[in-house]
C-alpha cells in the first residue's frame, strides 16, 4: 500500500475542501437553530486555513506543485459554495455566478495547459485580491444573516446590500481573470 505524505500547508488545503460541504449544509439548514452562526464559524475556519497554508509554505520553504494548484481550487470550491447558497436564497444573481465560475474554469484550464508543458502559473496579486474580497464579502454576508437571526425585525435592504457586494465581486473576478489570461499568453504555448 502506498503511503501519501502531505506537508502541513497541503493538509490545510484539503481540510478547506472538506469543510466546504459542511459549511453549505449549515448555511442552507434553516431547520437548525442558529445555523447561520455555525455556517459563519465553519466558513471562517476554512478561510483561516487559506491564510495559514500559504504563510506556512513560504515560511518553511515547502511550496509544492500540489499546493500551487490545489490551494486556488480549494478557494474556488469554498467561494462557489457560498455563491450557490446565496443564489438558492435569491440573494445573488445567476449572472454573478456565471461570471465568477466562467473565470474560475478558464483560469483552471490555463493552469492545466501550463502543467502539461511543465509550467506552474501561481495566482497573481489580482487573483489574491479577488480571493480576499470573496472571503471578506462572504463573512460580511454571513454576519448579516447571523445578526438578522437575533433581531425581532428584518434588516432593510438585505438583498440589495448582498447583491451590490456580489456584483462588485463579479467585476473584480472578471478583471483578475482577464489579467491572468493575458499574462498566460506570455508563457504558455497554446498551439500544443
């Protein structure tokens, strides 16, 4: 039997992937008291694994090709789960999701193409800003839903506030994707 040996940053990435369905279940489980608070806690823990894995990998000089590819994929899985949950609650336009997922699949296709040529193209600064913005907006939305659960009245314009944040996210996501695709043409031979 082959033993799989993973360093700590890669384990944190895998934990983030595993936490994603737990988060989405809690977020959608309105039959569980305080489900939004539990969803918020799980999401924050998952987001913290994203912050920690990169710092640990760079500090200990254990950056791996698996980490360079799996870390952004884990981010995409977590952020997509949040967007899908918001869409199911009618708090996010399907067009926002289409923009975000199209960018994510396009960037993943480029990463796979680069890998087939022996190249690894890590996330650029714009992709990192996009990821941070996704995490911050998601946490703000979850906080909003959590606070709403304790109030005897509805917070006005909740849907509008969430949609504005999601459209800002869509714009930043689209911009970061265009930059990533443009930069990839400098290093990848797309004729192969």
